[in-house]
C-alpha cells in the first residue's frame, strides 16, 4: 500500500516506517523535520498549516497519524489543542480532499486519567492533563470523520512507550536504575503498563489487518503486566547494577518538599518534584483482553525488551 505517516520522523514513527518498508509498503513521511531514514522521502511541513499538507502528492491508501504535542512540561497548554486538535482537523480535511479511506491514529493511555486500573477501551475517559484532554477531543473528531461512511478508523491507546532512542519516563527510569540513581517510593507494588516500541509497531500492523468494523479501538500494553518493583529488579539484574532500594513515602515527600523549596529560592527547576513523587505510587494499568482476543502476543518478551534498550 501507499502509506503516509504524519509525524514519522520521531521515535515511534522511525520504528513504524522501518517496519512498513521491510513489509514492502510504499511510504511517504510528513514531519517538521527530515527523517533519519535515508531512503525515505519526507515532506517537511507543519500540520497547523494547510498549505504544507497540500504539498503531499499522489494517492494515499492508508494514513498513520503520530504528530502531536506530548511533553508534560509545557506551560502554555493551548499548544496541545492547537496541534493535537486544530492541526488534526487540518489532516482530516486533507484526507477528505484526497479520498483517504483508512486512518490509523495513535492516541494515548492518558485519556483514562492519571490513575487507572485495568482500563478497558469501552470505559469512561477521564483525562486529567491537557495532553490527555486534547487527545480525547481528537478521537471524537476522527469518529465523526468515519461516521456514516465506508471509511475505517483504528485508534491505538498505548501506555508509556520505551526503547532505543526514546526519552520517555520509562527510558529515564532505566537510565537512573543502571546508574544506581533511582529509588522506589514505598513497596513498588503498583502496576505500570509499559510498551516496548517494536511490540507496539508489530501490533499496529497486526491490528490494522484485523479491522472488521468502521471503528476499532485498542489499548496497547505489553503483557503480562509488571509492578514497579519487578520492572526495577529486572533492569538491575540485566545491567548488573545494585538492587533499587525502597524509601518510605513520608520520608521521600519531606525530602523532596525541602528540595523543591531550595530550588525555588535559587530560581531553578528541580528534576524531581512532589507531583512525580505522588505519581510514582499510582496504578496505570491497561486491560489487554481485547489484544489477546485477536490472538496477538508481544514478539519481544520483557527480558529481550529491557536488554535491547540497555545494551544497544
């Protein structure tokens, strides 16, 4: 197929494009910057500018949408809605003018909120951040695009994605554990769903062939799920670093409170804050029942995924 990737120069997009090319698809990339993949043609442009999208030529069989503002430290929250909603609407308008009938959209587990346990695709969306809210709004726009037509829409809501080349929270955790600079708040018995990037990409192509209705929505997380303690212990074992110690919540809270206060006085931003301390104890687990129902199983197990990320 002729595939257009919107936002393919980033972390997930690079893995996705390599997979599509290896499966002999004809791939075109649209992004703010050139891709690292040399044999790939990239149209450099911004989805917030309709004229940039008009420079994409040729027929498109399938459209993958990855472009999004997703960093969690953006003070001007209007930027989330500008790109993730208004920019997406430009992409939808573009797809209509080009008669594109199949869209695969990468949403996020953040549409379920900051804390969720075994969240299911048909459950209530309760986004707590502007990032999550903007992605939930984007999902609604795409559902409207597909309604009362013969078009097809696949929405994937991945948990935190990690792997070589990522700067995600999971990658930072791996780096801190390897460097013996990480500690667990409390017992670490809370579950954190995580997604290895190669598994996510494999699932994307697998699920795209399984679409039977106009709209399909899937969570994506590797399984079986792991607790924070299990994740850290595996990283420690593979990297041969020391076992991560646990610190009682009250001690960690008091320490970080004074640390933040000190940084505030000297007008600097601390890399660790009370919000991160609180979030470290929450559950963020996705149901994988729907994934398993279509008989998908991650190709890279947890050992391989962590090893590849550490050793590469």
